[in-house]
C-alpha cells in the first residue's frame, strides 16, 4: 500500500474567509461540495488543505485525511491491529471509498481512495 497524499482538515463555518486567507498563500479552490472545500497549490497539486463545516455522512469531522492506493488493504490492516474504527469502510456518493480510524493520540483519520 502506498500513500498518495496527506491533507489536514480544518473545521470552520467561514468557508469564503478561509478560501481568501489560504489564497493569499497561493492555494486555489479545486473542490467545493458546500460542506467541504479543498484548496491546493497550482504548482504542487498534492499540497492541499480541506476546510469542512461538518462531515456529510460521518459522525465526526476527521482531523486528517490520508489518501492511499488501496483503502481495502488499509482497512484490513487497521482492523487486524485492533485500532478503533470510527466510521466503517464505505463508498461515498462523491467518488471516494473511505473509513475513519482513531490514531493513538485520539485524532480521527479519514483514510480514503478515489474510485475510478
């Protein structure tokens, strides 16, 4: 399994203000579903940050997203390790397959792969 990118998630009700603020640092909006907006560097597209008002289909807002090339393998590894699964593996309507797991410090990690 390989990691494709790691994205911090910021919970905020001020989407426009965050877009403007991070725009001053050179990030541009690359996705906006209303409840989640992702901003990325146009010259280094894996340099990203996501701003979320809340998570549309999960019980909590994750602290961090880790995109992997094989989310099913990641899920199996986490289950086998005994890690706490916060949100079960599922396909989401916006094109990702994901699950949430709690890390040893208590942070919630969104582990995902994009469906093709």
